C-alpha cells in the first residue's frame, strides 16, 4: 500500500523522515496557495489544505531545528500575481489570516482559555476575497487586497463598481436624516480603514457559470474563485456587469470611537458601510455554540456563500493584550463548516459534445440531496480525471458540494475485493469513446491536451448549434431573439444549419414557428439587419475560430484589417502578433483551408456583414499604430482622461500596458502625484517619463 503524507502511522514506520515530509508539505502548500490566491483555481479542498497545514505545524513544533521563515505556516498566502497589473500598496496594519478549526470541541477549548468574563462577537465567515478600504477625509482613496499580508494590489477602480460601498461619506451626508448626519459629521476620522469580503452572490454566480459553459470556458468552482477572478479583471465595465457585493467586518484607525469591536461595527453601519446583520455578542460558550448550530443550517438560505463562523474577543483593549502570532491574531478563531458529502451510485457515464467539439464525460447518479438541492449529474472533466479517481459505472461514489455549488465526485467507496486501491474500478472503466456520440466522426486528441475532440465542425449537430449561439451572442454579433431554444427549433426545422443562414431568414418562415409569431419575427430580422454594422474585430470573434477569443480577435484585426488579408496570412505572420501562439495560428490557417468555411464567409460578405475595418463604425482599429511594440506604465492622476481611458488609448494605438517599471518599459505616462517608487525605478533604469500633454500630442501627431 503506498505511503501518504498523512498516514496515521508514526514517521519512523513509514520510511519517510520528518525533514522529507516537512519539505514535501511546504512545497505542496506553497503551490496550493498560489493556485488559490493568484490563479483563483484551487485543486485541493479547503479541508484537505487545512489538515495538511495542521500536520506541518505539528511537525515543525516537534523539530524546531528545521524552522524556515518562508514556510507556509509562517506566511500569509499571497494573492499578488506574477504580472504587475495593479499598483502595489503596503498595508498600514498587517493583514493576517485566522487560525481555523473544524472541531466544535476545539472552539469550546479556545473560548474557555480566554480570561473569565470576556465577551465574544460571533459573525458569519463569508467566503470571498479579503479587501481593505482606505478612506481619507471621508473619501475612498485605496482598495487593497490581502496580498501577502504586508502589501497588496490596489483594485480601487473595480471596487468602485460595487454599489454597496460608499465612495464618499461626505456625499452620503447630503442624503441622510438629521440624526444620521450628526453621526457622520462628528465621528469620522481623517484616516479610516474598513476590512471585509468581496463576494459574488449565488444568483450572479450561476448566471456567470451558465454563460461560461455556453462559451465552453472553464467553470468557476465556487463564488469565492469567481469573485477573486472578477476583482482582478482589467476591464471595470465587465466587473460592474458581474455584480459583486461586499460585507465589512473590521474597522482600523487612530483614535477611533468605541471601546469594543461590536460598537465599531454598529458605528460603521450608521456611517453607511455594508455590515452584516448576522452578528451576536456572546457571554459564554453555550451562546457561541448555539450561534454555530443555528447558522450551520440557516446559512443555506443566504444569497451569498459562507464557509464558517468567526469568533472575536469583543473588547479592543483585551484584543491588544492577547496579541498575535506570526500569521494570525490570538484573539480570534474561525470555525469552518464541514463540506457536505454523500455516497451514491454512479449509474452511467454519458458524453456531451460542446461548441468547439470537446467531448465531456458526465456522471449520471442515483439522485442524492446535497445542500438543499437534489443532485443527479456531475461533470467528470476528461478521461484522465476518470482514471485518476479509478471509478466506473456501478461504483458507489462520494459526491461533495459544501461551499461549492457545482457537484463534484471526490472519490469512491472502497470494497474488500478492491484492496483499497481502486484497481477493480479502474479496470472496470471501459474507456473513452473513440467516435463522436452525436455524429460518429472519429475523435482526435491533440498532444498536450487532456480533452478528446470531434473534428467535424461543419455537420456535428451540437457544434453547429453552439456556433450559432456563439455567433449571435452579446459580445459577438448581438442578435436578439435568437436564444438557444429558438436556434434549436430553427435548426430542427431546417432553417438554420450555418451562421450564414441567419441572413437568409424570412419573416413568414419565422412567424410560422411555434412560440414565435409576427412581432417576434420582425424583431429578430431587425436585429439581424442591425448586426451588419458590427465592427470587423467582433465579426472575427463571432466566426468561432477555435481559441480566438474576444481580446485575441481585436489584436488580429489590428494587424489584418480585412477577412481577405487574414485568409492569406501565413502561420509565421500570425505568430508575430502578440498573444497568438503556434496553436492559435494553426487553427486560423486551418479554418481558411476548409472550403466550407470560405463558402460561409462569401455568403456573409454578400449579406453585408462587415468583413473589413470601416472607419465610421470601427474607429479604434483604424487609428495609426504609433505605439506599436511599446510597453508603457501609467502612474498618477490625470485631468484630460481617466486612467482606464488612457489604458484603452494605449491598446488602441498599438501599445501594451504594464503595471511595473522594468528594463522593458519604453516610457511612463505620468500624471499628478506619480508614485515615488516608480519615479525612482525609472531614474535607476533610465526610463523616459512622459507628461499627459506630451502623450496626447504623441498619439494625435
């Protein structure tokens, strides 16, 4: 039986030394921290991570001679990425994580070890992205992520899209009652910091994942990952569209009013900050345990994700006296709810074909209730995932939901005849199909990819319907009235078999269909006509060439300003474009090598679809690329345009934005109050500093 890091056997009986296990744990946990905080794509459950962290703490305590200041036990997991997309801000007060436990007995022990008579504030532990909001003279000036606990990313522009967060307490004062106005005017210090969690509500999360599924993009595992990924987007308009929310749970600053944590939260609520109502001051351990028991069930009715309860000593002076460890306060602890898991029968594995031909295996389960919903299906991702789990039809498998909304299979029930290794099931898996379940075409698997794919793009029904849905989507041709159900109906009736067929639709044919009618038919055709004005870059994206996303399409359209120019582009010419690698270039060349695609393009051109840059409708692509090949850093505040507008200008004129100064920086676009660290770095490296006026003259000239 293979040795694992967490066998119950003593180390001396496993053949693994303490030093080896400590080293392995440190490497594994550091990697998971990066996946969780930076990539927003963890591959390990919270509970497994916490168990391994506790094991590492236990080993390090037994072997102090192996101490390492860089161990995950001594450092806060960092959400700072390798690409400097946002300005870095150093925290005024360290932003630490909390010690946590899954044991109610450990919670009771923690409470009883506190000084007698200490009040405890119990709060919900919201499962989002930590944020620190800085206010100066009542105005929001910074919004800093946890980062590594010492410094974080300033995501102010994205935070400003959250309606619940006041941007100016002075502006709010104009709209509140006389009593509230008195509270605001008299109590707010010049410098104030509020900490909390940025969240994506369940409803918004489900809508986002539904859209990503239709676009065949990887789904977010849970709202926390989705919120984290959203807050790090460069496009604030897209952040606003996704609908983040926020709850604040701690106030910091000098000479603040209030002697207790609870008083300050109530004050923050009166000042207009979003503070949860689910807070209770507990006098003893019984009240604490009652709060935990209540919310363990009731939390499932909340509109946002929670994964536990946070307990804090209420009196601020007592907090100070209890102090901190290297990475967490001693005056607080988090109790985490266990992920909900059920055992059920894997009845059948079926296979779905997506828009790009990817064949995804799906587990069809004996219905089982998880987190208040009935689960009957779960994705199995790909062939490698099935073999790794060692599962097959007829196995009893563990399905988990917990804080995840997407059900996932996490293992199988071991039986005596399997020897605990899963060998019988892995042999029981009959293997991935080698032909498409929809059209019978032989599947292909590209080297280096995990997915099997159906190459029959032009006549495989799910791929055709998917291409039609992609073509009419909002970010592509934006044709209203042609949703997935209508497209399926028109496909089945023989009216739609390619994207070019959309421009041959007739009102009488549409009006005759079930669930449509004259008015719907008129609206659809009006939207089809309007789509002929969609700019060339979006048309290129709408064609659905594999791996050519919205951003990549814009960059290609800047280089090749018409479909005629693009179809003759060589692989090498395409790879010279930023972000176009060998695989994307091969996909584009292959697309134009197919005579059936060329016929569709000819029909689209004949219908009047924009297949080239039109200066009247596509001004951005028509501008001269005077910044082509240049890397530019923006710093400071500006009078003529916002920072976001200047970032867009840099892209429009062919340049590339960067968040940090390096040898590759061509110049800094500097406004008022330019960051001193950037200025110093520029002087060190001899990087040119350009004023706002000089920059505008540069691009206009």
